[in-house]
C-alpha cells in the first residue's frame, strides 16, 4: 500500500488512517511526502512517525518513507535533513528515516505499491 501525504499538518482522519495501517503492517507499505507534506521531513526524531504513533511499528515493518525532492527544494527544505538510505533488497536500514526521491522514483513507487491512499 502506498500512502501519499500532501498536507501539513495532517487532519485527524488522516492521522487515524495512518495509525490503523501501521498498526496492522501486514504487507509492504510506503509513505511518500509531497506538496506541504514534505515539512514533516524537517522534523527531528521521526516527527511523522511519532505523530501517528508508529515509531516502533515502522522499525519492525517493511515500510519505507520518502519525500519528493522537488517539493523539498520549492519549500527550502534541505536534502541534508534526511538521511540517504540504501534500498537494495535485503538491506537492513532504519525505516523511520525519510529518503528524498526524484519525480521519476515517485512514479516508480506508484507502480510498485497498490492501492494508493491520498492523505
């Protein structure tokens, strides 16, 4: 499942949706920050994961978090606030970190994960 977060701050319904999804975490999931949602990328201590109460679930699940580079640049958010991750198959990484991705990589994510949930 692919969650696309495009607003900041999130509305209560969106937070509850993410909480339920990450509590379950029975399949591969990804979360992409776009538009104003990229402001979550500059928060320290995994801000979005803490807001939805999923910090521990993200560490144990196969969930990856991304932020669209172009939207980060438009909002003056530096790529240095996010840690680059190695996403090769079988690699172990901290899934609570947010990885900047290009528009092409974002499109590839929409092809990889189904269904897509816009928040």
